[in-house]
């Protein structure tokens, strides 16, 4: 009996075609793609290379090349473009960045002038993803059904969205964005099945991330995370190039500086295997002279940056309420951890030999492929992944105060809601200002989004109810919705800031919150007293307008007005004790009036009715 193959119209009738779910490490210096084959992760390789695809994009006329291809004088080459995903022109000015062409900003989006067209970092990154997609297609000969792409733990909403946009341009369906340190933990955790506290120290080409994770039989919970998106091997290269230029009395133009920077990369790699090397600047068209550089010299050059990574690691440990002794394992991730000095400094600082069972260049892609396999439903592994947000999210309330909705280091995905009310009588709209940060005043935090809840039914102040809900998905994207409870009308916004925030800025924001903790408490208490004072003034004015003349004699009326005016004047003093005293004074003087108002209201309600009706 013959078997008849049946397929959907337009679908392949190849019975051997398979759907693959891949993991992608979209790195600053190198990128990789991995897949689970026969139950084991495998790095997909192009030709005879080791699987590392240099994250270099070269434009030559109408052609685009990805990788370390030879270029001519007419081509334009981009390196480390990942550092500028979700960034704007101001961010670029802060970076030590050589641009191979002119650049400008349109609508808060960075654009590079490549011959006759403008291209964005998202478009340039998509070319890398397209190449990885092609490697997969050529190697596996099947359909790519979905992918997991890794990102630095400190990538904010904009940078994550930019990564998703790059994937979309390349024709890839993103199942999930996965934090790079978490991906590394997945790669190790599923193999060791240990119950432990793990520090993932990830020093790549352009970014540094460090996370503390709790691993417990397939459950990965990120306890705390930190980093710097502008610190990595590229910065080692820049310092080394500057050192060579200064010690040899060179005065280089921009192009030769760039050539020396590229040569410094090669020198750095050679110093990882040798105690000293001899190099000649004639290789990049400079003086023909032999120069010797020792590993000790190089260590001194990069010492300050390595110390900075350890300081960040210490801070992350504190956030997780752990001491150095409480860390069971340290995982080294990223090509820059191959530098002997980095390995030794980490080992000495934590008094523990780091794990290096898996190639640090491959570990993130391997973890991503495992996660992709689990999300596909093909895996028998049970894995619960719990990431965290790096900074608190909240809204601005009256008096420039911040009300935190989701605290920093909260596990995601998550949602949280709070109920708010109106400040004034008859208020029919409410402005919602979403902020990010650890300070008590909204003006000291980062503004994420603003929107307005309209058509609130006019009521007395404090009567309307607005339910505000924050939802963060597994990729760290925030959605804010506001529901007016009497009408059930919903207003919502997906928070996509127009440009990114760097990890060094986040680190500074955290530092500022600690440094200014006492001042913030003083400011918060002052602002709360001012808001309360304004509320009391609004209430007493509203009451006086309604029945003040009916329930008070002239002397009583004037006394309350005088106490109110005194309170208004105290608000300008910016002295909390003075304001609180003025509030209490007005409340004490108004006690008789408030009592009369209550009695008057009760009499109106009961008029014409018998007592038994209320039994």
C-alpha cells in the first residue's frame, strides 16, 4: 500500500523539512547562532571558522558584507554598532566612537550617511542578523520557526525594542529577548543541576554585565543585576592605542588613530598568550621601528577598568544581600575574560576560581538555544526563568513626588496596580507621568512617558477612582493602563522612550539615590507637607464658598480666613515644621465650623423622615 503525503496549499511537501528554533548572541564584537541538535547545543559555523561572526558591517556601493571582510577605500565599515541601538546624538557624543561616515539625528533617531542613503543602527544590526539567518539556513536546510536573542541585562525598553526591530527587519520571529548573564546561567545550570548562588561576570567587547542568580533545580531567579554598557574589550583597545600613541610621541589624524586602534586589538590578543611581544608600527603605515610591550604594562593600562567591574560586582552583591563568601560559583562570560589579568583579578577578589567549562565566547548563544528549544515545546527540560528590572518604575504624584509601582529588582514578567483619586472638586482629567529611578522627586528621575486620562465624571475631590496598572512582559517592555472605575473607560500606553539610557547612567542614578538619601527624605517630607497644605486650603475654600456665610458669624469667618492666609504664606517658607504648624492651626480653628457642617448635612438628610426609617 502506498502512502500519500498531504500538505497545505503553498507549503513544502518535503517530508524531511524541519522547523528549527535558534538562539542568537548578538554581540558587540562578535555574534553567534546556536541550535539544539539531537538534544545537545551546537554552534553553527560558517565555512571553516569557529562560529564567531565579527559584528562588522561593510557597505560597498549597493553591496553589504558582514564579517571581517577586506574593504577598499570606497567602502564604509561599522564596528560595535550594538552600542548605539536605541541611542541618540547626545549619547553618541559621550562615547569614544570613530564614525566611518557623517551622521545626523532625525526625530531622536541616529542616522549614518552611507553614500546616498541614511541608515540607522537598527538597520545595520539587522544585516548581522540576516547573515546569521543565512548561516542557519545553509547549515540546517530547514525553516527557522523562531529565535531567542540575548541582550545585556541593563538594556532599557528602547534598546530592547530596537533589538526586536532589527530582528523583524531581518525576517526573524523573536520568541523572547533573554538577558545575557541569564543565558550563561542556563547553559551551566542545566548541565550541573546545582542548588547555588551564582555570579555571572560578563565582560564582552562593548558591555559589562554582572548578575547574581539563584539556581534551584531548573528555577533560575535573578536576585540582582548591574553593569555598564560602555565598558568592555573595546575600551581596553582604546586605552592601549592611546598608550602607544603617547609613549611613542605620535601625532595621528583620525584615520591613523583608527588604524592604530584596530592594531591594538591584535596586540591585546597576542599579549594574552605571551609575557611580552614585539610589534612594528610600519604595519599600519607609520614609523618603521620595533617596539616591545609587556603583559605587565598592559595590565597597568587596563587596571582601572577592571577595578571598575569589581566595584560594580560588589554593588550587585549588596543588592542581593550577599557577601563574597555567599557566592557558590562564578561564571566568566565574554571574550574579554580570556585576558589573564581579568581572570586573576576576579579570582583574587572573590577568592574563588571561576568556572570556565564552557567556551566563554559560546556560552551565551548556547543558553539562548536551550531557552529557544524549551519555548518551542520540543524540550523535556523544565525551566522557570525569573529576570528582574534594574530600576524602579512609578508615577509622579502631587508635589513632584514619586509613587513607586514596581520596585527595582522585581521579578519579571510582573504586574502591579494602585488606585488614585482626584485632587480638586470637579476634576475631569488626570495627567499620568511615568518615571524610572530611585529618587523621591520625579524631577530627579528619568521621564518615560506621559498620557492623560480624560472624561472623568465630575465629583468631589477624592471621590473618583482611577485604577492604574503597570505590566512588564518577559522582554522587559512596560505597558501602563489607567481605568476610571465608574465608567470602566481605559487609557493605556506602551512605554517606548525615544532614546536609550546607558548602564553607566543607570549606575550613576543608583549612586545618586544613595548619596542623596538624607536630602531626598527631607525634600519628600517637605513636599508632602506642602501638598497636604494645598489640599487643606482647597477644602476650606470650597466649604466657605458653599455655606461659610450661613454657618459662621463675621468674627469666626475672618478667623478661619486669617488662618488660611497664614497657611498659604507658610507654603512659601519651605520649612516643614512651619507648614505643619499652620495646617494644625487652621484645622483647630475650623473644628467648630466642620462640626456645624456635619450637623447641617445630617439635618438635611433627615428632614421630613421618621427615626424608625433609619433603624
